[in-house]
């Protein structure tokens, strides 16, 4: 009888899911419902009585209609958001069905071993030191928290301070040396860890990333402080990579911990065509990346890797008499910030098992090729200015105001206008960013479903939006 209670509602959920996926090629890529409409549909009083689960699912699907971006499809290029490969979606459904609290082997044996295998697979795919420890977390934000907690422990220990016992009050001041162009999740991680954004030492960078000279100068000024150097594998706007082979030895000279923000760019290591971009990255101390970007698993999934297993364990290891610790198995709770946690390893396992090494290589190389094709196609469109051609899967396009009296602000407004028109057309989705003081349309290709037809449709949508915007100027 218990199983029968699930039958109808899960079948209906499957039906609704397949209907949604079946419309991806023809429906508007961007959400069409307004904030007011969504609140009007969803913000209801708490129901007094129970309801049929099938009716609840049907009503939920109806209420969110038009409020979903079709980021699972092939023409969503906003931010850095990939889709989800079929096996990972199916495994994610089973993860909810199995409902395992995957913090410990004793509580969730299969989930713990799956994570153990995923960690080994990921370390091999990304060509990181095989002895590294790892954690599966909610995303790159928490991967930074995990890695930087280990870094905090290690650099303070070198100054005879046990942060796990003594805390930060009275501790030597940590400095974080990094490029002035970085993702906001870094500052948030430093705030969560009690180090604060004032600990950051910014270094201006050029198109080649952090230089040996500028890093050495900054480190010479912080040589008496516990120091963490933050490097980038894939700048959020241009996809640029720091020269790891050149700068990591500089950091080593000053006894600094090296952490790599590789939210999407770390996956270049999985592609023979792009692997040269991460040459020397394995010499760092920690690395953070996302699974829900280029591995194309469902949200939420990020990965943290730490070369110094002892520092990683010191930061999170936990024992209690009421917990059933294992002497042989790996307990995930000892390696990540979460206690009770979803068994997110199942989706990662299914994605890697279904794609194989060649499939992952293909996703990375195809996304990079499609990004280059979109940017190249935009170059032939009137008043479109390419500011950054893709190094990997990120490009920047600006739309100039053709009027003789146009100012930089006019170019910014026109870029926003053309981007808005593309999204409103429903043919493709882009988001904007500011780079070197200019508003740009950011081309970000991260989904496994994008194909050559999607690229052609997208270029046509950009051309049409630019034409409409230009006509409205006159």
C-alpha cells in the first residue's frame, strides 16, 4: 500500500517532466511570466486540508508556467549555466527517492562509497595529485569555503596558531593575494570564514593574467604574514587563465598557499584540445570547481580538492559518541561543511559513467567551438563590436550606438537594449556584464545540448535584435 501512494504522483511527475523537455526546442528560452504574475499564482494561504499529490503537482506545473528559464536547452547562454545530461537527471530523481543522509558511511553506505569513487574519478579527469582529498558540496561557493578553510588552517599552523582550537581572535592576520578581477564568491567565502574582505591584496592584471613580477612584489610586502594566493582558471568574463607554471613557483618561494578558482575553467584539463591552458595547475594546494556547469549534472553540485589532506581534515573532521564512525570507510562529514546532506554523488557518478572520458571531452570542446562560432557570427552584424573572443567558452560582444553624437553611456544602453530584445524574442538567452568599464553581452556556452542549428538560430536572433534596435534609434 505504501508504494501505491507514490505510483500515480511519480508517473505524473515523469509525464510533466517529459512534456517540458519536449518543448525546449520550440518554447521561449527566457521566462515570460512577470514577478507579479508568479506571486499572484504561488503566494496562496497555507492550505487547511490535505490534497491529492497528483493535483498538487498539476497545480505547481500550472503556477510556474512561464516562470522557468529553459536553461536545460541548447540556446541558453546566460551566466555560466549548463543543462543536465539524461543519466544525471535520472540519478538525481533516484537520489530523492532513496532519500539518503549521506554524511556518514554508517548512515548511507552506498552514498559514501559512490562519493569516494567520484572523488577518485574527478581527480583523474582533472589531472590533480592522486593523493588529494576532496569534498562534494553545493557549488563552487562552498568549494571555496572548504578549500580556504583548509588553507586558513595550514597557513596559521605555519605561524604556530591552531585556528581550530584558538579561533581567529588574536591570530596572525592572513593576507589573500589575488587578481583584481575575481568572482564575488571569493569575498563571500572569506567573510564566512571570518577573514573579511579587507584581507585581500589586489593585483592589477593584463590579458595574460597574473604576472610573476606583480605577484612577487605583492608577496614581498606580505612575507611576514600567513598568505594565500588565489589564481583563476577561467576568468568569469573572458575565460582567461593565469600562467600557473610561471606564478605558482613564485608563491612557493614565499611559502604561500595557492588556491585555484576553476568554477568552469578547471574542466579544460579534461579536454586534450584545451589542456595546455591549465599546465602546471596541479602544483597548487587546492582547487574548486562546479559539477553543474561543464559536467552538466543538476543543481546543486560543486567539488573541492585539497592537496594537504591533514589540513583539510583538521578544518572539518568531527567525532561524537552518538555517531557511528567507520575505521575503514570514508565519512563525508569529515571533509565538508555540511552535516546532514543530500547524496549528490549519485548524479555525478551517473554523469561520468554515462559520458565516459570521451563524452566529457566532447562537451568541453563542443561548447568552446560553439562559443567561438557565435562570436564570429556576430562580427558580421552592423554595430556589433567583439571585445573578447573565446579562449574557451566565454566571449564578450558590445553593440554600438551608430549616431554621431553617441557617448559611452549610449553604447552601454544600446548593448542592454539589444540583449533585452534577444531575450524577449524567445530565440536565445544572454546576460550582460561590465568589463573594463563597458557594458557587454556575455556569450557563455556550457550546455551539452547546444548544436550547430542552435548557433545559427542564435546568430539570426542577434542580427534581428540589432536591426530592430537600430530602427528604433531613427
